C-alpha cells in the first residue's frame, strides 16, 4: 500500500469509493469532480489517497471551511473502502491530515462519519466528540401522494426560469442556510462563488427544483440533485424565508418538486437532516420518507 497526494485525476475513483462506503449518498463522478474543483483557494485544501494493487482504497482531504462564519473552522474527510477496513489504513493516513490542519491554522475541526462503532472509536481516539446526529431518509417516489393545489396568491416556478438571473435563489439560500443547525454555522457565500459551486453543479435538476412565490415574492424553495442513471435524487436544501414560515410552504414546494422528479423517471429520493431539526423531520415524515441510515458529525478543537 502507498499513500501519496491525490489529484483531480483520482476524483472519479474516489466518487466510486464513496458510493460503496455510503450507498444512500447520491453522487456521480462528474458531480464530485465539480465539487473538488470549485473549492476556493483560501480553503487551503489538501488531498491524499491510499493505493494498493493499482486501486484506490482510501481517500483523505482537509481544509478550512470557507463557508463558515468563524475564522479557523476546518473540516476533515477520511474514507476507507469497506473491503479494506480494519487494516490500519485510516490510522496511517490520519497523521498527514492532522499535520496539514496545524499548518493552515485550524482552530476547530469537524468530520462526518457513519453512526457505527468503528467510526465512533476512531474519532474518540483522536479527541473528537459527537456534536450532531444526522438522519438519512429515503422515499420511494411511487408511494408519493399527488401534490395538493396551490393556495390563492401562491405560484411555483422551476429554477430553470431563473437560468439567466439566479440571484433571487441565492438570496433565498443565503437566508435559509444561516438557520441550519450546524456546529460550524454558514456565513455569507459570495454570489460569484455560489454560482460556481452550486448553480453550476452538474447534478442540479433545474426543472424539478422549484421556487415558491407569494404574491410574486420568492418565499420558499427546494433544490433537487438528480442522477438519471441510477434513477435517484437528493433534496439537498429545502427552506422558507423567516417571515413566511409556519404556513406549510416548505412541505408544499417539496411535494411538487418530488412529483416533478418522479415524472422525469426518478424512482427514489434521499434527504439528510439534523436530528434536532424537528420541523423539517415532520415534513419528511408526512411526505413518506423512512430512515435509511445515520451519520454523525464529530468535532474537536
């Protein structure tokens, strides 16, 4: 086994490794390549890979969390192929990640891992503690009820209608994202960086993703990322502006978006929520989502 720096050429293999390790994650090699390329330079990210017999058996990355509102927030990712776990590969790769975190001045580090004994033990041995528990839920779209009619004064527009000027969606995303329960809360993502990273995401389904307007004003939205090859999608963000909350708009826009995804041939939808986000979990329960797996966010100084 050899551990060496990774490159963009390794990203497709890393995407396939992640899909094996996290089977309920909707991710294509093209989409992961985009995500890696669109990380700003100020994140000072570094990537490593473990290779054995010409194949990728582990992937590690770390950097500053460029979307956080707090200076020194950082992240670390470490994934070992399920067939190669228990051999000390993660333990061998970890010191390289920790050294890099020190070099870039990280003050607080977060990592997401599966909610399983090995993940907890690995994190605890390196000073991490559980800070958030995340629920991954799955919905078979054949079971989705028909969406209800829209109330008076409410309109739905596909995100494709904003292709020439997506700034209203950025404004929605900016407000809603700041209220997501996280140990490293979002700060403002500049419009140009948002365009490059999120609006240009290859899996973004502009026809299924919807904006809900109240008397012509954007009030809620949901973003759908689809993989037509596997007939699966992920609702990566659903939210409502603060002054429009409590009216059922998040559920309404998500029902219609999922119905559009089903009409395009998508068969299963996934979503991830913090276990403390009771309002969104209730929405997903009413939609028919069922728990698929769990992730844990681990944090440490």
